[in-house]
């Protein structure tokens, strides 16, 4: 037989595009259209419906950036259409290639009832099936003219990312507003041909099945009269029936499809627009669920559910009914799909507390999976947090984006720092916006790395980010793929159903230990410094507010601010979303975030101040309140008293220029350039700074990644570096040294100080930053031979190598830490601690010919200046605090990291404050002291082993209590049978390395 394959395939493409698809709507009449433009921000539905619209013609431009226009469309169904299916086709000016990244609409009936969303791939509204003819049609569209920020030429700087700079030029052209007859035979023929054609294209050319499909397509196309597609569509479909009914082979890969719409809680749009995106998508999905009995839709992020409940009660009623029917599924059990690298221990825990509690309170549903398809890598402390929240599974997708190394598993157990293992799935479809195309289904089956031991994967199916979710076309394709020879099988299932089946078929999958590092988007650890500082400071202010409010409630009858703390926590958690905290959102988002963090700080400081004054009482004694989990200057953790005297620090002139700071523990030499050329540990008789090198060295790199400007830093940035060694001034400032430098259009002022009695050099840095596409680092070259170093993560720390033996190690050229990084030789180490930065790199070099020792260099990432999506990223004044801690063991690193983030507070009062609780060893760190969320008055204490070893610890309780219970993060009795021994007011227990425990103490 002659090979006519290419001829038939080209024929299919042209006939589908030019004849069959246009025949889906064979008859149409125009609707009359009028529009009212809301004057500023979006208005309530009633106000939008009541606006006075003016006529507008198809083809007219509309919609200033970030504006809202209310369209009214009216018309009459022609009498001759009686008995037919009729739909309104409402094209606001969509580009079908950009679902989720442009204008969108929500359709209402005249009474304000929402119908469904309008999106680039979802432009229809059903009028009747069948119609009687003569029906009057009146619909209203709340249309958002969100500008296209990420265009075909991506990453170009634009002022469209903030309403204050976006201008007023209309963004869209009204394209189609018609009533049309839907020919369901032709619509189904399109889907038949697409499924058969897409499957055919994925099969080997020498396979018999491919040729069977080709001949069936040829017969179907022969059966179509191109001058009468509508009259011959059914005949054409009959030619495809046999190949569409041939069942899949027994060994076919199995795909659990789940309706999905990944909606970024903010990204290229502000938070207020996400509220509307969610309403449009949930309206779409509840409508689709009514039409498609097999379809199931899952939505994550409790915050988004809460938005629907608060802002769209009429949509919420439909959602609740669909949830009750088991068709609309709460997923993930987190408040938002947060970043997981940067949120602190408590914040990561509260993501699950608030997320799971919302779904339990609203629906009685307990989520057992964490659902994080788009998060930029996963911290090694996360598995035990998932488990402590009562969950046991994790779904992720983003690691398929890694640039260098291909992840070796799709189904595996992920082991965290404490040994907890979580059953994890990484869908081989490699997208969280699956549209049921043949290439996606075939890729999932081919790509699945666990063949031979498992054959089950998950496919999140639907357009995200305002694209409207799953479409009826996707559902129709899935129906054809349920059991089809040559294809993986597809069935709609809930996340729970998928995970139960996957775990049952693969009970002993391979294990991945440690962080799930994304080899991409590394710069998100640095971009938008003020957003990151706002997060870090909010986390610590919340710790203080809970600690002192709980202490004051127990000791002084202070009214515990349950509702305020709950609300503030949810706000902080929202801003940990994986495009807000990472700094990858538009300018509008970060401008609002800065204001929000300022407001939160004011509220929390008010709570802290009131609680501390209630505890201190009347008097004039200066009391230091210690919020850190370790005693300092004689003040116990969680207590307040007069601190002990700590000695003195001397400041002298350095021979050769510069200054010397000394306090009996450290002697620090700062040369005439303002660089630290010596940090000498007097007790250990040990130099910290590598020979011939200088610390406190600011380094400037060019920073223009190949793509994803705010997200990425590419390794070639290191090829060029400028050491900022010129100083405008280096002068004594009291007992400190002040250094001023100028470079480019920017200025840096630093204050270096050595507090009495402390083995740490404090470095306060103020940068007035006006660079573009530059990366600023602060370097510490250390005389330490270390093959690995420790970075703090949630509830512990994680080790990374300092060498690059493998491509996996080399790919981690920028990494995350919380409050410290630490490296050591046996018996002596160094920590670099910070109050608000996350990104860093660590490298090692051998001096001389290899006989002169090893230099391990830690560089803290301070600032970047990408131009997309915010062209003014980080411009302005920033303040950072770091400390170099010579002679530090891992315990010192933990303690100093807490200390720099929780500065002392001084309050005048008349009485010392005893801690509510206190441990007998520094290795056990208390991360939260609070009253139970249920209002019972019980005290909840959360703690973990922080040094990476075993600990037998005794907790002394400073109040009368009757009961002790080990609980989960939601403060419910824990399934973990942790043994706690009580003797009077003391509780003793044993902890594994990094083990996390929560105790609930019932007050007498």
C-alpha cells in the first residue's frame, strides 16, 4: 500500500479548521449590546445591574486597564429555531491562546443570579435545549479588562502591572455578541476527530492501530459533504464509531483526571481580582457539574473558598450543594498554596491549621492530601508538618520544570529531616492545566517513571488562573478516552480516590530524602525584599503576641484576642502565597503587601504592648521581656526581669588604618576600607576570616536571566563581579564603626558593632538602592574546612554540600535558609544569622597549592533589580541586620538566629514575669505558646528538638493544670502515642532528632 499518511493528516487538519468547526454554529443572529463602565474599582452586583448602559457596537474598543464594564445583551430567539439548541456566543475580545491572562467575564441573569464565567476557551451561555422560539434573552456581563502583562514577547517591562501607572487606553475589542444554533452532531464530530487524530499522532508509525485510526479518519472525511457538513455529520461519526469503541489493552496506563483550575491567589493581577476570578471559575464549574454526571472538580486554597463565601453568597450556595453531592471537592487542606521554602515553622504549620479547619467547619471534610502543584520547591521540614496536621499525601508538579536534572520518580515516599515519610505523587503529565489533548495523555503514559511496579497517575484537568477551569470539551474527550485502544485510560476521580489506589498498588515506592529542590526560580528567595521582611517580621510579631497574650491571660486575666489573632494569621498566610512572598507578582500586589504588613505590625505591637503592661503592672523598674526561646542576659525565655550586666566593648584605632572592636570574647579588625579582615575568637585562639580575604564584602553582579526575570537567577551571573571596596567614610560612631559606600546610583551605610558579653559581630546595613538588573551580595570568606553546611528550615535544619561533585549539587548554586547558616569543623564552627533574608550561596576553594587550607565562603543575597513583572522592583531604602558568630556550634546558631529576630522589649513595671513554660535544655525550642483555638482556655505549647540529636527534656509548667494531652496541629488528640511523664509541675519526654510535639495543658 502506498504511504498516504501525511496526505490524510494534512486533510484532517484543514477540513476540521475550515469546514467542520465553523459548522458547529450554523445559524446566528446578532444581539443588541449596551455597556456601563464602573468609574473605579469593581462594584457590587446590584450596582452593576442598575448602571445606565449606552449602546456599543461589535468591533468597538472597551476597557481601561484593570477596569470593570457591565455589558447588557438582549435579543429574541427566532421562531424558526424552535426545537433547536440555542446558545449565546459572547466574545469580549478573547485570544484563545491566553486563557487566564486577559479579560474575563461573569454572566448574570437580570435578577443577579450568576450563570457562568466567560473565558477565552469558554464563550458560550446556554439559552435553551431545545428552545420554543420567540424567547426574550437578557443577560448581563461583569467584564474585567485585566491587561495582558505576560504577552507573546514575554518579560518585557511594563507599567500595566499597577493601576496607578497603567493608564486608560482601552485594552480589548468587542468581537462577537450573537445568538446561535448549536449543532450537537457537528460538535461531537469535532471531538471524535480530535480524539482519534490526536491519538493517531502519538502512536508509532509502524503500529497497526495508527493505520486503523488513519483509515477511519479517511472514511469519516469522505462521508462529510463539505457543502453540507451539518447534514452529513452523523454519517461521518458512524465511520469513527468502531475505532472509538475498541477497548484499551489490559496493561494501559491509568489516569485519574480531576477537574482543576489552578488559580494563583495573586500574580499578574491583584488580590481583589482573584476574588472575582474564583467566583467566575466556581460558577463555571458548578454549572458544568450539573450538565456532566461523571465530572468531578477539586479546588484547593481555603482562602479562595472563604472569598466565595464572603463576596459571592449566591455562588457559595451552589458550591455547598455540589460539595454535599461529593462532586465539588475541597483539596489540599492549606489556607493558600504557599511557598514552602521561606515560611517559618509556625507559619507553615498554621497553613494547615487554618486550611483544614475551614473545610472541617464548613463541610465536615478532613483533607488528607497536601495539594501544591505550582510551588517552587519544597523544604525538607515539610513532611512532618503534613503528618502533624493529620494528612498523609502530597501532590506536586513544578519539579518537572527543573533545568538540569530530571527527577527520578513520579510516585515515591518523601522523607523529611526527622524521618517522617509522606506518600508523594508528581504527575507525569507534566502540567497542572491538562486539557485532555492526545499528546498530554500519551506523554503521561510514556513519561511515567514507575512502569513495571505501578501504572496509575493523576492529571489535574482544566484552565487555571481565570481560564475558567475544565471545559465541556475536556469532559467529552475524557469520556472517549475512558477505555480506548492505544491510549491510557481516563476516569474522573477525587484526589482521595487516586491516592488510595496509587498507594495500594505501590505500597513500597522508592524514597527521596531531603528537600525537593526546584532547579529554577532561585531568585524568588531574594526578589521584593520588603515583602520578605514583612513576612518574617509578621511571623515573629505573631509569636510575641500569642506568647504575651497567653501569659497575661493566665497570670493577669488579660482578655485573649482570639478573633484578632485568627484574622491576622490568615492575612499573613495569604501573603505567603507562592507568587507573593517569592516576589514574582506585579507592582500592585507588592505595594498593597507593604501597606498590609505595616498595618499588621501596628495591630500586633498594640496587642503585645497591652499584654506586657498587664503583666508588668504599675512601677518604674525597667524590665526586659524576652520573647526568644532561650534565656539571655539572665532573663528566662518567655519571662521578664531586670537583665544582668554584660561587661564592656572597647573601640580602638587599628594600626594601618581602620578600627578594632573587642569585648573579651571577640576581637574584630575593620580596615580602612570598612572590611572585616579579622574576627578572632579569643577563647578558642582561632581566626575566623580566611587568610588574605575580607568579610563584610559587598559584591555586585549583573543579573539578566534568560527568562522569568523576578523568578530566576542563572548561574552565569557569577562570571562577572564587582567588589565594592571603596568607602566614602569609615568612622567611629559611639562604640560602633560606621561605613558609607557609594556605587552606581546607590548608597550603602553600615554600622558594625560588638555587644558586651556576646560572641557575635552585628552588621546593620542600609541600602538606598537604585540599580537595574543587578544582584547585591554580602560575602563572608571563612577559614573553615567544611564539606557541608546547615541551613535552618521549618522545625530544624538541613545540610547541603559545599562542593559540586554532581550535577545535583552544582544546581543548588542559590539556596534558602531561615534565620541561620552554619558550618563547622569538629569542635569549632561559624554561623551567619539574619533578621530578614533567605537567599544565599556557599562555595569552597583551596588556598595556594592545596596545602594552605580551605576557604568556605558564605554570601548572603540582599537585593535584586529585575524589571518584570514589576519594573521598579526593590527601588528605594532597605534595612537589613546580620551577625557573624565565630566559635558557634549548631546550638549557638539556633539561639543567635532567634535572638536577632526577637529583640528585647523594655517595659517599666512593678513585678517580674515568670514564664508560663520552660525547658531545661536549649536543644528543645518552643515555637508557640498560646491559648487553644477553641476558646477553652487550655494552654497549647509547641516545640521541637532543634540541634539534630536526641533529647530527654523536662518542661516546667508555671501554672496549675489538670490534664496533659499530646495533640496534632489542629489541637486534637494525636495518634502518636508520645509518652509524657508528670511529676508535679514538670513534664518529661524524649525527643527524636528534629521531632515536633504539641502539648495541650488543661488549666485547673
